């Protein structure tokens, strides 16, 4: 009985060695080939992953259909007169914002465009907003096209996707709005607004001191 158990254990050990021998090449040349193959796969792995990464992207756009950030008010007016995607009526679509001394052009759109807004500081275009028609376009298709063209966005949230480069801030917002912003002008206006608030606060404190 003891001899039978020893024989079974010996067979089991030989079976274990045999299964290990099957997983590794017996011949030295085959082991060399296997090592070379593993090294080649390791060398090729980074390019494979690199192809799956986000594209580098083209430079961000500064305008749409020839209307670009930095253009003058009169120049944009002239271009809107011949733009088929908007229903520009002239001066009735132009507003003056007395709080900020800015001009705003707001007009209805055609085809894929529902509405368009053009905001001017010192008579220069610094914000352009295009509200697109969700009946003919969808967020995913537009985001996919923009991602393929401009690469990885600077920030991403369920409400907004933002690409940013130098003075240009380009964003896609839900439900379906595209924005072009001149960051240099926009930041300067924000800073000016903050300085005005500080001045208002100081004036208030000076007024209280009179009592």
C-alpha cells in the first residue's frame, strides 16, 4: 500500500514537470525566438497606445464663415448683410448696452443656425455666440467633429466643453451652442469690472464716514 502511494506521488511530480515543460520551449533556439518576440512586442506597444490617444489638433478657430474676433462693428454689419445663415435686418438688430458701453448684434438664423449674437467692446468683436438648431444637429456629432479637429479639450463637463489656446476660448455648450471669446479683451473687462466694484465699495465706506 505504501509503495503504491509513493508511485502515485512520483507520477504526479513527473506530470507537473511535464506540464511546465510544455509551456516553455525545450530547444534553446526556441527560447531565444520567444525572448525576441517578447522584446519586439514590448517595443511596438507604445506606438499602439499612442495611436489611441487624443489627436494633437489644429489651431483653434477665431471666427465663423469669415466673421472673426477683433473685427470692427461696421465691418461685421456689412458681412452679415450677405450671410445666408442669418436674417440680419440692419440697425433693428443692433443694441447699445449702456452699462458697459458695448454694442450687441442679435439676429435670427437660417438652416442649422437658430440665432446668433455678436458682442463688441470698443467697437471690436470679442464674443460670438451661435445657437444651433437641435432638430438638425446633435451634441455628440458636433463634439466628435470638434474633438477630431482640435484635439483634447482644456476642460470637459456635462454642460460645457472648452478648448483654449492663447487669446482664444472656443466652447461647445448644451443643449447646442458654440462660443468664440477673445480672452484678452474678456479678461481685461472682467478686471475692469472688479476694479469698479472696489471703487464703489470705497466710495460707500467714505460716505458712511460722513456720519
